[in-house]
C-alpha cells in the first residue's frame, strides 16, 4: 500500500494547500496557544474518543488544578479522577498520572523529546507519541488515529480495513512520507482539522475541501464508502441493580470499584449483577459480600450506559440499612453533601437525580 498509494500524488502541492488552509481556518483552541509538551500531551489524551467541545472545559479545569507536570505528579489519584469525572475512559487519567510521575522521577520534569523514551511512558501509544513529537517539538512524526485514517483512506482511495493493526502501521508509513520537513507541527494539525471540520465521517464537505483535486475517493464518487471499518462485535448487555442505600441518619453507602479493570478505583452506589445473583438472593448476597444488612424499598427508575464493549442496564432501587459503622473496606458511609467529593462515573452521577426525590 505504502508505495503504490502515493503514486501520482502531488505531495508538495498537497502540503502547501493543507498548510495554507490550516492557517486560514484553524480553530482557536486552548491547547493551540501553547507549545508546552505537558499541556499538549494532556490535551491529546483528553481528545481521544472525545469531542473537542466536551474537552475544552475539562482541559481548562485540569490546567488550573495541575498547571505543570509536577503538580500532576504530586496529586493523589482520587483528585485526578475527580477532575476527569464525566470524561470517561478513566484509564487515560490513571495512565497520564502515572506517566507524569515517571517524567518527574526519570526525566527531571521534562517530557522527553526522544521518540523511544516518550514511547515508554504509560499510556503513550503511537498516536499520542506522534502528536506530542510533532505539535510540541515540531518533529516529522506521524500521528495517526481514526480521524487521520479516514482522511487518508479517502484521499488515496485505500480500501483496506482500518481496524487491522497491519493496516494502521501502513497508514503511519504513508502519512510519514507526506509530512513536510519544515512544518510537521502545523501539517499534522491541518490533517486533524480537516477530518474534524470538512472530511467528516458521514457527510464530507468535498465542495469546500482544499485538497479535493488530489482526492481519489472523490474522483471515484466513493468518499462516503471509506474508510472500510469492520463492524464492532455486538456489545454484551449486563443487567444490574444499583442501590441507593440510606441509613436512619440519612447517610448513604457508596462503594469503591476494584483497583484494576473497568472504571478502576472510581466510586459508585453498590451495584449487583442481578442476572447472576437473582432478585430473590439480593439481600443475602449483599450480606455475604459486604456484611451489609439492607431492606429493599422501591424501584426509582432505569438507566442505560453504553461502553465500547458492553452495556449496563441498571435498575435503581432505594434501600434502607441499620448499619452505621464502616463495613467492608470497599464501602464508605457518607453524608449527602460529601458525595460530590468522590469521583463517580457518569452512570452513577446520573443516578444522583433520584436522590433529590428522597
Ligand atoms: Fe475528504 Fe471530500 Fe476532501 Fe476527499 S474531497 S479529502 S473525501 S472532504
């Protein structure tokens, strides 16, 4: 693919057109006002799987709280998760935090600009590495994500499945050959920007595209058919019962999730995989699992939360307990006003609306 796909492709004109278009059209985003590698790194991690408009307020709050890599390295994990609360994919925050500690401990607080060193940091994969190296350090490194693969698959009419590792690696090599040595920083961002504003997934605006003259998919009238992406396997649906448990002093019981796996170390209202346990055994299971005595009150509503590979279907119940002392070490008894100090995933933040009805 690499050699043939660039045949008859006027790389130099393409580069010039992209850089000019970027100069004229780039959005004024907070992370574009800096070349600080730490800030660019944070922004790139936040932007993975997340819309720009969602990221902006998170980025600004995060920077106020952790303005340098030292501030982030010194913070405790719960504070970092709290600042990430609602943004999803929390392993990104945990990896970033751990990597910030590595940068301070190993590299004296300087984000490494040597590709091999940068790649060893926790959570820094090929895309993030390429984005930091090109945007912060102006190095001619490709930063290839789904957005960039969409643009290149159309431009070069590459009809291969972009979910395959081998194909992604080939894209990286192809993109690498098109990066201008004099301005990798703006060039890589111009491709990302084209993918975000013009060469969008469903309705690419080819008539406004600055590089339409080079686009092989447009010429063939198949731009909407690319990229080719193998469909995700159907997500597994898991029914849960979540419990808003209050004791007679009005305190709530919350639970910390395990230290590894999905939403690791986040907090939630106790949640029971109800199909596995069975509705009739719910109280007994809670006693066996946590030493917690409850009596179930009423159903308050249902919520659905979609992850990449699974879906939680949650039925929310209120419940009472007579327990007032700390129970299992995963559980905490907290006053309603304290709930907001713990990092909760979105599904459980949404559940809090039921608390207002208490
Ligand atoms: Fe994308 Fe259309 Fe431009 Fe081709 S012409 S790169 S499909 S926007």
